[in-house]
C-alpha cells in the first residue's frame, strides 16, 4: 500500500466522518446522514478492497464481511428507524465484532500470562459500565451483556497479536479496537444512563477513527510466523 494513497484516503475519510458528525449535531441536517453515515463504511470497504490484493483470500473475505456488517449496522441505526430496525442494526454490529475477532485470532497467540491481566481489566471495565446502566436496562440486560462481551472479545483478539505481527499493525489494530470499545461505552451510557457531554460527537468520532485504524492495521500486517 503506497503512503501517498493512504494519505489521500485519510483526508477523504476524515472529511466524510466530520461531515457526518456536523449533520448529526444540527437537527435540520440529520436527514442528510442517510448519505454520509453509510459512506463511512463504504469508503473503508472500497479502500480495503483496492489495497488488499496481496492478502490471503480467506482473510480478505472475513474483512470484507466484517465491513459489510458495519455498513448494515450503520444503516439500520440511523435516526427515524423503528425499534425492529434498531435490533437489526445491533445484530449486524454483533456479527461484525465476531467476524473481526475471527480474523484477528488468526494472528493471535493464547498466552495465559498476557490473557489473565487483560481479563481482569476487561471485567472491571464491564462492571464499571454496568454499575451506571444496570437500573435502566430492563429487558435489554442480556442482549447488552452479550454485545459487550463481543466488544471485549474483539479487543482481546487484537491484544493477543503481540509479537505475532509487526508492531505497526499490532498497535494500529489494538488502538482501533480500544477506541471502538470507548465509542460503544459512550453509546451505552447515553442510552441507558444519562447524556454524556458532546456524547454523539465523541461516539461517532471514536467509531469512525476506530474502523479506520483497524483497516490500516490489517492492511499493513506482516505475520512473523503463520499459525493457520
């Protein structure tokens, strides 16, 4: 992947993302998100497809499938859609997390010494989020719990790639999954607890940057040895 192409794409992507955030922040511009929000995932799909010709076919299929699920989820979670579509959107993101994890675990090493500290921190983080949102979850308790486990599993799959892939890929993907977890945490707090200051802005910003970092990290990945 050429640096110049990546630089140009980053500018285009950030323009799309910031435009969507502006539309999300101004009430009478919200309908225009029908275009800008799906463009976030569509642009990433196009960029990955054009620059991944040297990747194994299975990895390409998994990555494209994950981005497709992100696209579906972003579409069904647009404002004005009903509850049924809301659940479809969440299910799409649920599937995206699973597919992303399947891809990243192909380059992961199950090191107990690294896994245990991560699991402790992850459980404490999940307990902290649930401390604030538990009373308002109602019938959403189980679905939300399962969804957050997929988010934490995604972060773990990125974390366990340490020393299996090159450093640039490792840190880009890890940063991306952490930012995605932060984005989803803001969503949960805003939905089930109370509004986070500038919550919608931060949620979309972290979401967009997280997907960008994951895509770049996967594209520059060089395995130090292949496990599958």
